[in-house]
């Protein structure tokens, strides 16, 4: 209470009076100020805050209030050994991640949420009635286990260093679950997935999976139905030679396995093969993962590979057991069936039927399109004129940071006249994107400077940043100081009207394995900017400024020049944009230079103008994205593109410049004549209907119809279980 009285009486904060929540009638004033939080923010802030001093009451608080959030600190030491969550219960850890008791999710539970906790003592799905519609996010360490439990329609995202152990060999199942940004390191096995024949498991989909330096066998997967992985990076498996010789991807008794966007290297001294898969069918799309030490991979499946540049033992594989082997663009510009190149329309009925069966899997409903609710604008359209003459709150906010490490800002509008400094392991947490606003009194300084050395994190959550030169500038303590932000907690932040960049990452060693959730950019020349060392000479330095394995989830770039500009010298690896929205940008929505295996998944691109929508050099993977109402000169510029399940609904050229592309299960309205090499697979080309066939090879600009049957495009990677 004393703190609140101090804030009300002595701080230089302007409090807005027109708050409303989504679902209520808007109380926007004539200057269009809106002050509602997003649904997830509202749930979080409405949750009961259980003080650390009452940690022993955690179970009773969950039973009483249903939704509980925690202060900073360890809630297990001196507290409970375990807690049980039931239907509609929600546990939100502090943004620094709490150690908590063992978490059990009761059988029969629905709509449970767990976020921002350390799972050092485990999270267990309990056996019995089905557990459905749960969300587990921003968790770190420990195990997620499911032993003879029935788990369905759950979402896991930003899973940091946590292995998944599912053992349904006796009973139960694991079905229709989605895992987005799952990073596992050192432990083994990193994925243990076991099913049964009576209650089968199926349709589990990973978007962005990082299997890092497993000290023994990385995976052990058996009788688990169909698995789809979009974006896989693996490094140095069997790192300590503690395994039993299993391949990185070891699968038995599978139905349909689809692996796309595979990168990495088995450089450990005792690395095994990349895969050893026994399955009815196997699809490999954009396979770049290799091992120069382990043996060649092997599969018993009916196999389709599209785009592999690996050669010799580094990336070769063998198909055994008498099944067929289809390879498109495997070290060449041809398509081969059991080693025989197909250079004209295929007339052999057995060959044609087998290739068709590999191209056309079961037709299922696609993932739901992302929904982008209105984002509040609490400062309104007159924010610039209203800031004139306002006193600065910089000293007040900086004092909170310097004293507490993290500044927890109440609702209000805070004007500042100089940058706020957030060092490594510090941060700013507001009261919601519609409730807490920091506004620059002028536009010639950064609102927040993040500085640090070594490896570490920082926190910026639940606020809006308006004006200033840059919203957040992230760099090291000095030009030649080593700084690597890692696993940062950056969510629910709105950037509006910065003069140059919303976020800039510049002049540091690198940013690795981070997640930006619900970060939105409005009316900014560049929303997110990577500024590489202009003098980088191809060697490791403290300021080469790479960005690796970072995911942007449910983010937006609206009415910007460029949404995301990541032009780097030291190559970036496996960054992803998932369920994002790009609307009304006047330059490229995405601009990449020197990227390896970037992923754009289930995103929308609308109302774009300028030269192109996506500029990507060297490569890009685009999956289940929609493009509509755009008027650019072309949609994609680049060198190599892999496209699956997309809808290009504008009558503009698909490619400005492109060397090789693989267009799979997609609808293309505009011209594709700029494509020099590649494959059209089950795609509808409205500007060239003669190529709307099941399989067409383009070699040096010359098309060859290989399967002369009309296409019927539908997505086959990001799909639900429903037919």
C-alpha cells in the first residue's frame, strides 16, 4: 500500500482512464485511445498472486482460485514436494522462472496451463481419462513425462532443455499434439516416444526441433503412428559415447514420417547415422543434415526425398526391405526412381502409381489459420503532441531497475527523456500492452538499451513502447566484449512509431535460442533489425552478431517499411516465424541475407507493396502460408525456396529472381516463369494450367511433365487429425 500511495502521489506517471477488456464495449475516446490487454495478459494479471512466503499453500491456492501466479523465488524448497493441476487450473511462474514442486496433471483434465517454471522435478501427465487442450509454455529443464496417459490436442511451446518421455506401451496414447520450439540439450534420450496397437498414438507435429549434443542415444521412437517435423537441427549426437549405437532419429513400427528443413552435423567423435527408420512411408524435404563420421542412414520405408545436397557417407541413405526409393534433386537436377532417372513422362504404371502414392498422402484438415485480435493503442493517435511538456519518469524507472533488477511498472503512461539501461539479467515488466506505455519525449534516443557480457538473459514483458529512435537496442558492454543473449524472455510487447527500428541487435557475439512471443511492430521503418559487423572477415569475433535458433511466435509487422531485416555476414541458422502476421508493409516483410534453413510457418501476408514480400538469400522454407491482396512486383526473391501447403492468391509473379524452388501442395495464381530449376509437386498453377500436374521437373527453365495427371493441392505437413 505504501508503494501504491508513493506511485500515485509522487511519480510523474500519467494514468489513462479509458481501460476496457476484450469482449466489452470499447470506450475509445476521440483520439482513438484503447487500453485493453490481450486475452493471455488478462488471464495472467487476473490470477491470484501467491507470495513466496506462503509457498506451502500452493496446492490450496490452486484449489481455491484456479489460476495462480508466483513471485520470484524457489517455491519448492521449504514448500510442497508435488502439486496436482485439474481442469481449468493455471500456474504462471515468475518471468525469471521459478523452481516449483513436481507437477502432476490429473487424468481427465482439460484446459490446464503451465508457464514460466523450471521443471527440475518434472511435469507428469497421469494415466486414466484423456487429458486435453492443455498448454505448456516457457518451461525449462527436467522432464515432461506421460506414462500410460492419454494426452490429446495439447500445445507445447518454448520448451527449453526439457526432454519428452512418453511411454504408452501398455495403454494410453499421445495424439494430435503440437510442439513449437522444442530445444533439448545434453540429456539422453532427448525424445522417448513409445506407443501401442490397441490405443494408437498419431499426428504429433513439431515445428522447430533442436536436438543438441545428446550424450547418448538422442531418440528412441516406436509405434508412434505418424510424426511430422518442420525444421530440425541436430548437433554432435552421442557426444559422450554413452549410447547404444542408435541413429540420431531411431524409429520403429511407424506409419508415416515426414521430416522437412533438416540441418546440422554429427561432428562428435562417436556420432552415429542420421536416421534409422522403419516405417511404411518416409518423406524427406530439404535435407541438409550430415555426419562425416557415422555410417550411412537406412530406412525400410517407401521413401521420397526432395532436395538433398549431401553426398557420400555424409548424407547418403539406403532403402532396404524391397521398398522403392524416389529421389528428386539428390545432388543433381533430376528425379530418380530406384536409381533410374526419369527424364520424360512416366508411362510405367507401377512406377507412376508408386510415385503418386508417395506424393498424395491422406487429405486432412489444415492447421487453423492464426487469429490476430486487435492490439490496444493506449497512447492514441495524438501521442506525439500530447508528450510535449510532460515531465520525465526516467529516473523513477531506472531507480526500480537499479534497486530491484526488474522494474515492475503499474498501469500508466511513462514519458522519458533519455534511454533506460537494462543490463544482463535485469528487465522491465509492465501491466499489459494496453495498460503500461513508455513514450520517448523526443525521437533522437533509444527507449531501452540492453547491455551485457558473457552469456545470459534479460526480460521485457507486458508493455507498449512508443516513439524514440529505437525501441530496444541490444548490444554488448563494449565493441570487443563477448555477449550472447540466450533464452531471453521477451513477450507481449508492442512497438509503435520508432524513428528507425523497433528492435535492433547489433555489435555483439550473437543471440541464440531465444523466443519472441506476441511482439508487434506498427508504423516503423524496420520492425526488427540485425546489424552485422561490416568488417566481419569470416572468422569468430566478439561482435560478429549472429542470430541462431530464434523463434518469433504470433508476432506482427503492420504498416512498416521492412518487417524483419536480418542481413548478416556470419550465417544465421534455423530461425523461424510461426503464426505471424504481415500487413501493409511497403518494403519486404522479411529480408534475409546469408541464412541457413529459415522457416516461415502458418503466416499471413497481406496488403504488401514495393518490390517483393520475401527477400531471402540463400534459402528459405515456407509452409502453410497465405498471401492475399498484395500488389508487389513479385512475392519471393531468393536463391533456393522450399514451399509446401501455401496459397498465393495474388496475380503477381511468384518469383522475382530464383534459382531453384520446390513448390509442393500449393496454389499459385501468378506467373512462375522466373524459376530456373526445381519441381512442381501437386500444385495448381493458374497462370500456366498445362503445368498443373502431379509432378513437373524444371531444368534450366525447361519443364518436363513427369506425372501427367491433374493436381489436387492440399497441405500435408501442418494438418490436424480430421479428414
